[in-house]
C-alpha cells in the first residue's frame, strides 16, 4: 500500500486537490543547485517517483518552497523555480578578504 504524506504538515492524502512535483539538489565543486518543478495535474505513476514531493494545499507548497530556497513564501503560484547557491571555501585568502572590502 502506498501512502502519500504532505511534505510540510504530514497530513495523509485522502481527498483530491493534492499537488505534487519533483525536487532535486545537485551539489558540485563550486555551487549547489536546487530545483523544484510542480506538476499541474495529479499523476499516480509519477507521484511514486523517487524525487516526488507531495503537498495537501497551495500554502504547504509555498512554505516548502520558501524553506528550500531560503526566502519568504510568495503569494503567487509558481510552477518551477531554480536557484544556484555558491559554495563557500573553507578558508578565505587574504586577497579574497581584500576584494570583499573593496566591493563594499
């Protein structure tokens, strides 16, 4: 038996109107990329996919996206969002500190 659970509030799927999509994160040497694609219509087979995320409401979807992208939830419906996040070096060199001061 497959059980669908909201990623935000942990409510179990029992009614229609649920939203699902695919969330992925790719971490490279210099950056990490996070991406979510929301599917407009429920598809039972695709909802079972490994990277699928499930939401019981638009509010839960927006809250999940805000957590994922580190920003306030927007009130508009977004079907796909992407954000590249730069990786910080372990130690900053003197030149990098100097350049940062100059840029400010």
